[in-house]
């Protein structure tokens, strides 16, 4: 292959250049075609990091915990990638900037690469760009990737699927969170952290989580979720959390499990890329027909409906390999 | 057309039967094909309601406001549909059930139809099912549709696009909300409501909203957003809110504006249906090839990557009109 700029970008990313990594991620978010070419060459060099998802409501102290985890992993010489999935809504909170600032103390450390993902505005959705960002970090040499999500909104919950180890962070006296556990997130957590455990109500929160977990039965060789208490602001309980993460990592890398995780990760990414490519077709397709206005007019005039129109357009597409009915 | 059950369901919906409406919406959520047939026949009978979106953070009192709006519209003999977009995340809040209960006082009123939308788990996404639910309510005879969203998460923000009139609810002393306004939601609000205006800080909140709005310049004939104060729990300010809604409704139904809204609504729905149909293709496509496992294995073994595989699959698809490479 001729030496093209794509190769140069791929080379820089592989060297761990953070500027190059950032550039590639932005290109991927924009749906840039050359970026996909770069990914093709990077892909075989990825897939070996430990991906840890950290999720929980606002105000539970996720970011402070992550800051400490970065510090701990760096102490043991690991290269750390951090993906922060921004809440998409302007309603979601003001504490965010402060949290981010705290994390920035690692910004000068070449062994840490932090990236926030915007939740909207990009072609192909947050899930795809998050999965791709993690691959880029792996190509850059990350040993650990920490994925912070706010645990609210379809997309944000969706992204956690790429994590091998899922940590749910709960703060005491936020009854909602316990309700939440009961409602559905019990299936995805490998480690439950009661943060701010110096606050009143923390023992009760711990008990409640344990009680909910105890209602589940686990097959003999399944992972039994851990429940831990931390006070992130004082660094309490962090060693235990790191140990639990490592334990889970050892667990999932035993025998066939490691294979299964890799398989499922690729399966998921495959569907994301597929969806993205189809969305591009939609986008170009509806634009390309030149008939869109006529279709809409027809529906507005009560002569048709979206279902009939789309069925027609697709039938045509399947017959001719093009959305343009004139072709 | 022969008399099929679809026709019977359509007939019942058109009669305003709430059981039939609920059934149809569930079928649509499940991606049921007959439900789409029903929609085809209902579609020409829809599009004439007033759609009012109410959005804001948790704890701002949206649901109480909506409860009063329902009451007010019912007093003037209007049939009211209410679509409540559930927060998808189990983290999102516990007040919700209580709010819903309050609204339930209208449950026995045949002129009110309330439907909560789950944010996940359904084929085709929340935006499509929300848009379809509103169409169903219109077919049932709704004069007004109130759409409550929590204003957080990509999907929840997205759904508000089908509303003609957007109300942003803010509570004082929730600094985040004001930040939020500055950050981005200023574009979508037609009416701003400072609810809980008996609380300290409400005048300041009002001033801040007005200040932010005053920074914008509006073209001569554009709608100038209204800012109102309410105390929903005491019913204060509700008449003014209803007047503002009606004023905006008159405004958008003047001349070409009414047409433009209808056009944009259909355009949006067209893209939702298109996307949904394509997603079904992905689903069936990736399953249908029978080669999925081989593809994944190839990627896991470092011999290929998702981009290359999907490009191949799509090339094949465009050539043959089928995802099955064996055909």
C-alpha cells in the first residue's frame, strides 16, 4: 500500500500520540471515511485492554472515584484511557465541569488519555463512537480503559455494554438509586460501590443492595457481585475496589470466558457499524431521491402515509440497489 | 379490502376506544406488522391536534402542571391525550410514581387518554413510538396532546421535536436549569414557566431567564418566548399558561406557518419510519446471512475488522437485494 496520510495517522496513534488519537476520534465522530480506513489497520492491534464501566446517578461521586482509580493504575505502571460519556441534556447538571477539572490533574501525564464523548449530533450514535474510541485507546497502548456513564438515557445505558467489568456507584440517602437497582440494573453490575459511606444511611444502603442481590441465585461458577463501601473524597476503600476489579478481571479471563467476551464485543461492534452504514444510506437515500418533498406533500394532503411511502422506496431500493426511483 | 381484524381495530380506535388505542400502541412498540397496516388507514384522519411538549428536570413540577392543564382543557370540552416519556434509567427518580398517581384522577374520564412510553427495549426507538402514539391519539379524537419529557438523554430531547408548542419548566434554586437554558435549550422553548414561584429565588430565576432570552434577537414576525410564573400545587398561574399556549397555537396556525409545521412533522416521521425499516433490515440481515459467526470469528482472529466485513455484506446486498451471500 502506498504511504498515505491515513498510514501516518495510524502510525502516530500506535505510538500512543495523544494528539493523533484525539484527531482520529473526532474524525470517527464525524463519520469520516478515511478514519474508517485508519481503523481497519488499527483493529488487529486492539482488544487486549481491561475495560471497566463506572455508572451511577449524578452526585454519587463517580468522577472522584475514577480520578482515584486512574491514580492507582498509574502507580502500577499501567497506561489508562478514560472515556467520559457526557450527559446529553443541558438539564443534567452543573457539577460536571468541576468533576472534569479534578480529573485534569492527570492531563500532563502521557500515560493517561481522557476523552469526553458528546451524546448527540454525530452520525451513527454515541454507542458506535464510544466503542470506536475504546479501540483507538487500545491501539494507543491503553492497558485499562475506564468508561464513565451517567446511567440515564437509552444511549448512556447502551454504551456500558462494551465494558467487561461494570461498577455501579450508589450514594446513601438517594433512595432512588436503590429503587433503581430493584428496577433493572441488577443484571449488569459486577461490583457495587456505596460511595460517600461516611454519610448517614450508608449502612442501610449497603444492606439494601446486599438484600436485593441475595434474592438472585447464581449458577455454581458464576461471578457473585461484590458490594463495597468507599469514601472517594478521602481515598477510603479504593484499594479494595481495585482488588475487586482485578479479581473480576482474572475471573473473566479464565478459559472460555475470555473468548466469549471478545466474541460478544465484536458481535456488538459489528451491529453498530452495520447500523451506521445503513443510516448513511438512509441519509443519502432520502436526500438522493429528489422526491422527498413530493412524498411529504402527498402525506400532508392525506393521499398517503409514511409506511406506504417507505415501503415503496425500500422495494425500489432492493430491486435496483439505489434509492433513486428514476434510475 | 376484506374485513380483517386490522379494520376492526382501526374502527375502534377511531371511535375513541381507549382499550383499542392502548392495544394498538403496544403493537406498534413491538414492531408488529399489522399495526402498521392499521396506521395506514388511520393516518389520513390525524394531524389536527394541538401538540404541547412540556419538558424540564426532575422535581420541577411538570406532572402537577400537566395535571392542571388536563383539567383546564377538559373544562373547555377538549379531548386530551397525554404521553409521558418515562425516564429510561432506573436511576432517574422516585417521585415519578407519585406524579403519575396524581394524574390518575383523570383515569376514569373517557375524554382523557394517558400513555407512558418506556424508553427502551422496543424496536425502532422511542422517537418513532412517541410520534406514532400521538398519531393514534389524534385518530382517537384528541384535540390536545400533552407530551411530557424529562429533558435529559438524547432520546428524550429528540421526542420533543414533534411538539408544536414547547414549554420549559424551571424551578427556582435549581441553578442547573438556568445553566441548562444558557447551554442550549433556549432554541426550543416557546413558553418558559418558573414553577414553584412561591419559593425563594423565583424572582431571580425569572430575571435570569428573561436576561438570557433578551440576548437573542428575534425577526420581526417571529414568536417571542413568554416567561410565566406558576405555583402548580396551588393552581396559581395556570390560566395564564393556558392563554399563552392558545396564543402560540393561534400564532403557528397563521398562514404558511401551519403548513410548514405539518410538513416538518411528516418529514421527521418519514425519517423515523425509514430508520425503523432499515433497522429491521439490519436485524434480519445480520441474522439471515448465517455467516455472522464466521465473520465474528474472523475479526476475533485478527484477520479482518467490522468495517471491511460490513462493506462486503452491504456490497453484496446492494448487488442482490438480499443479505444472504448464498443467494
